[in-house]
C-alpha cells in the first residue's frame, strides 16, 4: 500500500464505512478522520460519533448540509424537471455536496487522501471522485471495494464480526439503503431478481411511505405555492425549502405517493433494480410540471423537456460541477421567470390528481379555448391548413403524376 499519513473517510456508519475504518488502519497505518455529511438521514446519525471513535477514527465531523443540499442541488434539479428514467436523482444530487465538504475538511486537516465506500459496480464512485477532481485534482482517492479481498456484503459482515464492529443490520435485512431528506433507496437481497415483487407491506421495508393499498380511503388535498419555479409554501404556510420537503414527505408518505420500482441503466453499463421512496419529491415534481403547463409557451416547454434529459444525465453521471450543467441552469432560470403560482393536488392511494392551477402569468385564455362563443375566428384555420399541408399536397400530386 502507498504511504498515507492521514485519510478523510466519507462516513455513514453503515456496513461499508464501518468496516473501512479498521481496514484503513490495518493496511495503511494511517490516521482516519470520519466525515458524515448530514443531508437529512435523521436517525441514521444517532450514535455516529461514538461508533466512529470506537472503531478507530481519531475524530469525526458531522456536517449539517441539509439546507445547502435542498436549495443548491435539489431545487435546481427540480426546476429543470430532470429525471433519470423516472428516478428523481435522490442519491445523485446528494453526493456532490458531501464530496465538496470532504475536500474542504481534507484541506483543513492536512490529509493526503480521501476514502469512500462505494463499490466498483456503482454510480456513486464516479460522483464522489469527479467532485473531488473538480475541487482538488491532485488529491489521492482510496476506494477499498476496488482493491480489498472482500467480495460480498456477507464477507463484510464476517469482517465486522471478527473486529467487534456493531451493526444495525443482519444478514436477513441486509438491503443496501441510502437515505436523505429527499428519498430512500433499497437495493439487494430479493430485489436483485426483477421477478420478485417488493414486500411493500412487510413491516420495516418502507420507511418514508406506506403502500398505496395501506393508504387512507379518503383523498387528501394539498396546495403548493411556487415563486420562479421554487416551492415557497404548503397549504398557505410559507417555510424554508427543507421544511417544505419534510412536510410533503409526511403528507405524501401517508398517502402512498412516490414509490418507484425500476430497473435502471447504471453509468458503468449494467442494469440495476431498485425501489425508491420519494414522497415529497414526487409531489413537488408533479406540481411543478402542472404549473408549467400554463406558464410556459409551447416551444419553450418542448425544448425544456429535451434539456431536462441532458440535465438528468449529467447529474446521474456525476458531472454536477461542469460548464454544461451551469449553462443549463442559466437556461432553466430564464424559463422559470414566470413559473409563479399555486397548484392544488388531490392525493389518493399513490395517485396525484390535479385539482386546480393559478398563476398571474398564465398563458391559458378561456375566451380563446372555449367551446362556446369566443374571440377566435375559426375561418382562419382554412388558410393555415392549406399552407401547413402544402408539402404533403404537392408530394401527393407529383406522386400521382409519376404513377405511384
């Protein structure tokens, strides 16, 4: 192993990073400084400081990144309408702020390496390391999963037991999970076979939501206010971004909203099956889309949908800190200048149903669109159709002359 004196570890207290602390000390003989980025994982942070120190870390930073994460990463992605194959990018958006803080602490501590617990099969290794390269292109990165002898999560548990490392999981509940204020992901175990239906109603499987069939039999209404594409109030109560997400997580979770079972195409080329819970995020995305229906002109809306695909691809692939993502943000911000108003949704057993849209910038004209008497001159359409269809007519006439 290379000579490393001090290493900063991206620490969650989960299986991977719990094992990595003693592994780093055994293999590099280095000081390990644990850094936990709080992006809203709540109870997962309980006891983290004691556990990190007991397993060999010299110190631990627990950094509150929640508001930064929501305002600088989630909301720009929301405004863009960016989805990766219907996935609302909950893990993808959380990695850049965490990795950014890792570099800052590595500089503060004079560390000569940063370590993460991402596997060599996944996307997160790319997201962490591209961010590290952006902020310190010379920083050494250690990725144990790419170099150690451990081959599976079962072997990780064996290592943990041999080193008396306490774990909150068992071999039977050993899903790979990632939780933050925006979502919770589930991978592994029975989910690795797409033939298996997720055990939504099994106690403890879903954590942020209930399954649609367990949701109330009565619909729930919620109103969300937006200013320039940013959510600012729920049911008339103004609050900061992170509190809006928490409130909608509660409301959406109670009504079975935002559960996604997907086989997605990973950056490294393989397909991966996972279940995501994003109750508040699903509500915000849908409400934002509904509001844009009346606030954006046709050409802007259609082009923005194309840009959203590129934006999502960049975020998913770990390219947050790139010129193209910044340029797309400038485009999105321009489109959002008139996306101000209120959306009312009816939530019922996993479904979201529009129940009203209001905006002072609405482009919808009832007098034009009405089936009743209106200001629209219907005779105008005849000349329009003749010109619009002229290429089709000409081709048909010439084909007929040529005997086709």
